[in-house]
C-alpha cells in the first residue's frame, strides 16, 4: 500500500464485533464464527452463508470498520470500486470476491472465498521457531504461484473486453494464503485503494508494518503500479529464501528511511539464493522501477524457467507436508470444522407451499 507515514487521528470508527447471525435480506443469512484475522481497516471471520432456498456453504467475511461520517461517501465509493474490480478476476491463485453489502449505513462487508489454512507469514514464523528454513523448492513454488496471480489480475478483463489492469498494491506475506490442500491464494486485491480513500492512517504501527513490503516509490507517496507489485513479490521471495527485509529491532524512523531508499537488508551470514534465482531476484528488487521487471508476467516466466532448471514441479504435496509439520493437528481440525459447516443441515424452514396443497397449517421441513 502506498502511504505517507505521518501521525494522524483515526478516521474510521473501531466497530464492536458484529452479531453472530446477520440477515442480509431476500432470505439470505450469515452465521458468523471465529475471527480469522485483523488488518488495518477490517476484521475477517469464518462464516456460513445460507441462501434463500437453504443452500449453505463455508465462506470468509471481511467486515470493515465503521466509517466516520465526514469521509463516508469517499470510502464507500472506494471499497465498492475495489471489490467490484477484484470480483472481475477469476484465477485459482486469487481469493474470490463473491459479494459486497452493508451491515450498517457506515459499515460495508465483503463475502470472500474461505481458504482453510495459514498465511506465508504464519508459516515462516513457525519454521523459524524451530530453527529451520523454508526449503528452496517450496519457496520457489509459492513465489511462482503468486507471480501467476499478479499476472492474471493485470491481464483480467471486464465482460466487454476492456482491461482491468488490476494491481495488488499491498502484497505482503500476510496476504498470501496457503490452504491445507496445498493451494496458494493471494487475497485483498485492490483494497489498498479503499484504505487510501480515508484521510489518514488508522495507526502508525500498522503503517510501519506495511512499509516492510512496499516498493520505494510507494514509500515516497507515488501510486502503486505493476512494477510496485513486482518489488513486493521480490521482498516475499527474499523473505522465504534469505530472511526478513529489515532487522527485527529497527526504529520506525529507520524503517521509513530504508523503505524509501529501497533497502533490502541481508545479514552477513544469511544464506544466498541458488545462482538460478539471484539474477531474477536482483532485478525484481531494483530500486529504480524502470530497471525492474515491468510486470509480474515476465517475472513468472523467469521463475518458471528457474524452477524447471532446478527440477521443481508441482509443489502442492510438499506444501501440504510443510503445513502439516508446522501446525500439527491444526490442519485436521480446521478441515473438519470446514467440512462440518458445509454438511450441516439447514435450519427448519416454513413450507410456503402448504396452503397450495390444501394442508390445514404450514409445516416445517
């Protein structure tokens, strides 16, 4: 996300957790479950969506914070614009946006594909806690899947054939989701535009966290483009192959300064990527956008060539194994919970056709 790091008052109103059951109108209902995560401007919940005819499926719901009245119109317009564009992209490596609505006059929500699993951020934390590193072939597989997602978003079109040219603008390890089945999915495409619509940043701490993945031109306030996404993907690859972009103990001022300068820190004893990856990683992390890959499609081409040269193919089975090893029984429990949500029978409904059949009273089915 392209931001200026300045201390400003909060411009969104932190909302209380929504009710567990939400009527969406037209007979549609959302049954909210546990909170899955919390970002700078929204919380994400596991939920069950029940359609008007009783059809049920597991989903994720992103509930945005209530918007202050003085900027409500601008923020709502930005959220709708971002979600509408993201919904126009259909790709196996991109989290689907299925619907958009309002829980209250100032509180939008987005209905999303549920990805049962963990983020790259969580996986890297778990691996490092064991004193290990992510295998190179697994890092390459994840990076290639993300590059394909970015390329697909850029190439996506509207129904009339016009190009969407969608960029992510906020790509970070927390936005790359890894399913227990071994899928890699990128979330929150384009929603950085919604956060930029507000007059300030919700919290300086959150802005500093965002600076750890963004391109230098964005840290200086320029809008994100396809080359900015390439830099953020380069940071993601660097974090999986080498280590974090910045040291853990670094001041907010240094974080801002290094982000603006495009610094990518490497410890003296940090491992070096294989030769097949060094050149493409260096090009992806060029400080000057002109010298970078112009878009993720070209980076994906070079990543695929490197993968073939290293004998790396479909890494889903290796990803499944890595997640199971890192999170143990959590994967089985999560999959079981999702399966139960999908198979649980719908609540009894009044039979609206009873009178047409001549029954004395409506029955439940």
